[in-house]
């Protein structure tokens, strides 16, 4: 078989993958999407997993980044990509794994909630992380002795629960606003605090926690109590309480402005747990990105009726935008055109480009992440 044919065959596979998963792959960071098996009853189910690898054959240290849970049906949740965080680790020579857990996006099986038992929920989610790592550590490009596990919101909670697994080669855990907000359950905040204590009793791994004062999911009382109970039970955790962030500290990890908060602290933590931090692939640094406009105060993020110019369908589009993962952007024009974009290297520019394709006038950004940036002109 000729090399030319092999290259053509692989290119076709990449195109098919991009079509099947609904998002164009970012070849600049060697993005690929694979379905990895998880043992299930008498067979297995497949978990949709995004992988970024540096150039070369490895073996590469591994970072697992666990996604949060958006509102609505988990099957409609977008594949988690977070290329900003991926680039941070790619520069340092890591392979980055972003698995979609059971029932999310195109992963098979049904979402397992655990009901109001938030401790059980975290442990069940952690089984999916273990299944993905069980497959990946067998690959020749993976360094099974240098692993960092991290996640945001429901993914941060999953990461803390995974600490109880005592998985070989994992050096540390990073928790960004971890937890699960279950307002339909009585005393749900107390359940989180008790579950954190239980995880702390069983985990010996160092962990780094990030929470902000204006987190719309977890109040300062709750996350301070979670941390206190976790450490009091024997867990090892450093809390970075970074105060207020934008209009919602819960989105810090997904925001560009959050990079100056989490990246230096995570790099220091990696050094402390014996993971490499030197930049060896500078070519994976983030490309030039459109600057994020300042918050305008034009309207509140959730005031859908105040979005100007667009029709009812446009307001429905904005409502959909509000369910998307950060980084994200929503653009509009005076002629009623609109578009949103999420994740990737530059969602701001993509939102503007897609809006301009449908507009007779230049589009402008209405909202970025959790801030309204629109100014009347």
C-alpha cells in the first residue's frame, strides 16, 4: 500500500470524524476524537473522548480534564474541548484527554445520576474516568507514571471522587468549582459537605481547589465547609479562594480572564507534585485572539428580552447560547442577524464571522462568556 494512499485514507477518516462529531477538528493542536470502551454489564459502552497530543511519539505525561454538566438533557451537551487549557499543557509536553462521561454528548449509555446521593454520583462518574485511563495507559505514547486529573463543576466533583480510586500514576487533583447543585433535593448543600468529608477520608492525593465568592452554584459557606471537612478527614487540599470574578465565578476556568488566576497556581502545584512544567513546545501557545470587550452594563446576562434587533428566533438562539460552555460568544447585527460560538481557540471571532455571513451590516459582539459587552451606537 503506497504512502500516498495511506495519507489519503487517513485524511478521509479525519473528515468523517469531523462530520460525525459535528465539529471541525483543530489540526493545529492535533485534535482527534475517539470512542473508548467502558466495561458495562455483559459487554461495553463507548465513551466519546477528545485527545490532544504533542508532536512526536512520546511517552507523554497525561492530563485528564473532566467536563461539567449543563442544564437540560446531557445528550445534547456539546463535546468538551477547552483548547485554551489543552494548549497550556501541550506546551509542556502533555497529552490531554477530555472524556465525555456516560450519557453525555455522543457517549453511549444513560446518564447515571445517583439521585440525591451526591457522593454516589461522584463515584459513579469517576468510573468513566478510570475506564478511559485504563485504555490510554496501555498506549505507547502515554506515560502511565505521570498523570494529573482535573475538572470543572461536575467534572471537578468527579475528579475529587476519582481521588478515592487510588489510581496508579496519578500525582494530583485539580478542582475548579467542583460540586453538583441539586436544588430539587432537600438539604443538598449539606449533602455536598458530607460527601466531601467522605472523599477526604479515602484520598491521599494532593489537591488544588479553586472557588470564587460570587459562584452562582456554591456559596462561600458551602465551599469553605467542603474544604474544611475534606481536610479535617485527612484529605490534602489547598484552597484558592480568588474572590469575585466577573458576574459568575463559576465560569472562571472557561474564561480567558481566568487564565491569570489558575495557570500560575496550577503550574506551581504541578511542580510540587513532581510533574514537569518546562515549556518544550512553544508552538502550541494560543494564537492571536480577538480581544474581549469590557462589560458594558447594557443588560443583565439573563435578560433575554433586552437583546436588541433580533427576532423571537434570535432570542431563542440567545437562550441556547446561555446553556453553552465557556469560552463562548454571541454576536448580532442591526439587521437582525445573530450567531453564537463556544469553545475552541477563538469563539469570539467565529461568532462574528458566522453572523457576518448572514448580515448586510457588520456584526458586533453582544455577550462573551458570562458578560454582556454590547454598546448602543
